[in-house]
C-alpha cells in the first residue's frame, strides 16, 4: 500500500513540521484528528525516524494505515537513547496506543480436573465445568498440560476414549497397554476402590511434586517388599523409574542451563511471532508465544517486545538469550537491571547448548505462526532460513522460478513456476512460446520471457491474476550468465526484485545459488533450504520440458497433416486444436472433420483416407 497525499491531506503539513525536527534522541507521539494517541515510538535521531513515516514510499499495510490517520504529532527530546527507551515504555503503558505492539495475556487460567465418576480421569481443562475435583488455577497452560501428561504417564492411567466400566472386556487392550504406558483398565481387572487408590496417589503426586512422591513411594516399596507384597513393590518400583525418566526428559536439553529466558522470533512476510522459553532450576518451566502482527523493522520489533514483555510483570532473570543482536543491548540491560535490582545480561549465542535452546524457541515461534498463516512450522522456518542465507532481510513469500527448453532452434519455450508461502501455486504457473528469438539462445530467450512477464505486471489492462503479484524472489534455472543477462533488463523496467541462479552439478542435482554479483552461495549445509530449492528446480524443469515436448509433438503432427492434399497450416491447426492427438483424429467421423474444417462430408472422407494412409 502506497501512502500518498490523497490518503492523508495533512502530509504536506507533517512533512514541513518534520523538516525542522531535532536530530537528538527522544520519543514521538502520533495522534489522530480527535487527538487520540495512536502510536508512540522512540528514536536515537528524531528527525530521521519521524521523516521516514511521511516519505512518499511503500509501507506495510498496518504502518500505512497508521500514517493515513496521523493528524499531528508531539515529540519529547531526551538526553540519551536510554532515557528515550524508559520514556517510551512508560508512555506506552500509560496510553496503550492502537498501533503499538501490545502484549496480551490471552492464555487465561487452566485447571487439572479429576472427574467425578466410578473410574475417574485426570485431564487439563480451561474452565471449571462439570462435576469433579479441580486443582489450580494454573497461570501457565504449558505447566498444567505438562503435568497432566506426566502424571498419566507415571501412573499409567488410561487416556483413551473408552467409557468404564461400560467397555470392560469389549475390545482388546490398546497399544498403550502393550508398551506399558497404561495399566489396562479396559481388561476389567481393577475394582473401583483399587483404581481410586491409584488416582489418590496421582493427585498427591500433583500436589506434592515428584521429589516428595519419590521419597514416599520408596518407603512404601521397601515396606511392601518386607511384607512379601512383591507385586505391589514391583509396581512402585516401575512408578519411581517412570518419575525418574520424566525428570530426565525435562533435563535432556537443559542439564546445565542457568535460570534464564530464551527468546526467538519467526516471520512469515510481515507477520511476526515471538516465543519465550522460561528455564528455572535447570528445567523448562513455561513457554509463551505472542503473535505480534505486521512488523516493518525486525530490530525495532525485537527491542519493543523485550521492553514490553518484562514491563508487564514477567520475572526478569539474570540471563536472557535471544536469536539476534539488538542495537539497544546496553540500554536494555541497564533498564532491566534497574527494574529487577540485579545484573542482567542479554546474550546472542551462536554455538553450544544455549544456541540449541534459541533454535528450539525459534521452532516454537514458527509452529505458532504456522497456525495463523496456514503453513507448517518447517515451511515457515525454511523460508526464514532462505531469506537469511540470501541476505534478503525477510522471508521470500512469493517466489518465481524460470527455465528455457528447446530442441535445436525449434520448439523453443519458457516455463514459470511459483512457490506461494513455500508451496507450489499451480494456478499461477505460466507457459511462454519464444517469439522474438530465431536461433537457439537461452540467454535471449530468458530475457524475452521475463520481459513479457513484467510487461503484463505493469499493464493496467492485464486481467491475468498470475501476473498481478510482484515476486519477492526470482530464480533462474541457470548460472552466472543467466543472471547477468536478465538482471540489467529488469532494473531498467523498474522491477525491484532480487534475481538468483540455480546451478546444477554434473549429475543434474542442485549444487548452489548464484547471487546477483556472481558469487556462488553454498546451500547444502542447510538441508531444508537445499531440499526446497531442489524441488523447485526439478519442478520448473519438469513443467517446461513437458510443455516443450507437447509443443514439439504438435508441430510434428501439424507438419505431417499438411502433407495431406487439401489441408493447409490453418486447417491443420484447427484440427489439432479440436482433436489434439493422432488417435483422436483417426477415430473422428467425417461429420466431425467436416465441421472443424468447414468442408463437405465427402471431402472430409477424402481427408480421413489421406490421413490414415499418410500419417503413421
């Protein structure tokens, strides 16, 4: 969306006011016509930051909408960037502007429910509904979910949909019983009071914690062994072992992890999500994710999220690990230190155990974002990785890939395939007959295809939706020469889209990507990007070769048909459009041939006779 004078008649006034604005750090406060504050921001250079909003340039829809509603703004100069950070945070908390990132706790409370029935179940519920005992509320849905999963696993409680005692003995025990994940209640071997005793132990485990439960169960196991209750002792032994395994699972990634928060972001176009993993006592104790909506500046978004997340009551640990460096690191460390009363370090690990945790947070953010945009977390992460690998600044949501195919100087064609948000969008695929290149010349053919494609894009009369979108990234099935042949032409046309080449090795496997400046970028180290680009290159090659083969077959058949007396090129083309194959032509009736060629049926019979005898 482009912001123009037509969108906001106040832009001339706002630009004039901004031209005189100070270059000092500070905060700016955007207001609408009613005087309501709609956005608050900070800047190390007020003039440069505020003027960027009012330039006649493209913004994200959210930013463009905000700018179109700005009637005036105020500003507050500060002595330092740190003061601007503190002031911005205070103003946002006070006014809660519409267009700022406002973190909402939408998780609500959750409960652990012990159902009121003859054979109770232990489940996690978001509301206190129905009869039963409720433990909670839990402010962390993650914690309640993990607790229910752990207690059902430790005590081998049924999690299936069977109803007890109604379904006792009706079916064979399920797989969970076979792998010792369930006591097999469905066999009907437990009386209600026996099963209730297990549930009571499970509830005590939830309330007292695993450490206290292990001590209690160990004492009980020893007593059972002394009393020769070996079956009871064995059951308690297995239960203690299950608790130990659950504890080990919690510590798999974080054996030596200090108390810390691990924060990472995922983007899909303009949509952004942040995920926070909280580690306390060496264990992952909570996970939160936040959909941040459209974001224009990734660094600014990261700074805004960090300050707001810890300003709304989140405990500030001594160590914070993030996926990318922040420009305001020192200011934020000071800000958090003053809020928490202890030293705070913001780290950007590149290797080792903490880097693994950061990648885990990024994976969680991608999975959460995938629910919003209808793509898998892996696809989102792959597009993010591709954007970083190619230095694009943001993930390429709309990718086009081109190939040229020919047989000598005949049947020259081009093909265009599209990836929309990481998946093939076949409705946008395009086929091109090469029209202006007489001799075999892949570079000239590629230039023609790209020129025609973007002439359609810039043509206001063009109704083809396949040409209506400006891609975020273009790949050419070819190397340095193809990129060099196409890039200058696209620049002259005003196409602001990066162009890269896809290079294959001697075995026709995707080997590398060629950048606009001719550098080869190795992609094999990132398996997900490598696989996506390999599939893309294979798809454009398949699509283009298929078109070229069908065209060559049609041209060959047309040439054979014109040898039949009475059939010229136009009539041959008419026949091919209608019947398409030799077999269909052989099976056509004289009446059908006569209708297509606009001749009598007697003449059509002569054509059929000539066709059958002349075309093999």
